[in-house]
């Protein structure tokens, strides 16, 4: 792995990105529940809205 510094940077960047995505996926509904006293329906809507960019951009990428 020492012979491929570009791969190491790419792997590190992907690791940090995946960690940030995981923390965000957990933290946003948790903060809504604790700080905003959101109902289970509101947290469900918030979680569903989290998937909207993936759906929209994947449709644009296919076209």
C-alpha cells in the first residue's frame, strides 16, 4: 500500500465520507427527537426525506 499513495488518499477520503454519512444518518433524527421533540411520524418523514437526493440524482445520472 505504500507504493500507491493516491489509492491511500482515495481510501481515506472514502472512509471519512462514509463515517460522516453514518453519523449524519443517526444524528439528524436523534437531534429532531431530543431537541425538537419530534413525533415518530415527523422523524419518519425526516428519514424518508434523507433518501430524496439519492433518488433524484440517480435518475438524473441515468438520463
